[in-house]
C-alpha cells in the first residue's frame, strides 16, 4: 500500500525536490526489506529438504550489487584526482 501511494506521489509531484527526497526515503522504508522478507519466507516454506534450492536467491541479490553501485556512480559521480 505504501509503495503504491509513494509511486503515485512521485508521479504527480515529481518537480518538487523535497517531495522527491521524502518519497524516496519512505519508499526505502516500505520496500527495502522485501528481499530479506522474501528470503525468509521462501526458506521457511521450503523446509529443511528444500532450503538448498532457495538459497541461490542470495547469489541473485549479490549479482544486483554491481548494478546498484554503478547506478550510484551515475547519480553521484566520484571525482578522480
């Protein structure tokens, strides 16, 4: 619910910097724990026999890290001296 509301706010008032910063912070709070919650729910649902099938999701999440870091570099480039 929070994610949908924040998406709507960003769509309607994306020209206001303060609203963008507040919305992104709230979006992180509402959506940021999704990966951990998904991993926990899948491991519990799989049981002891199937947990080894579920754990490769950690590898998937680690594969996302380079893209996140590159995106951060794109938004806020590091100065090379």
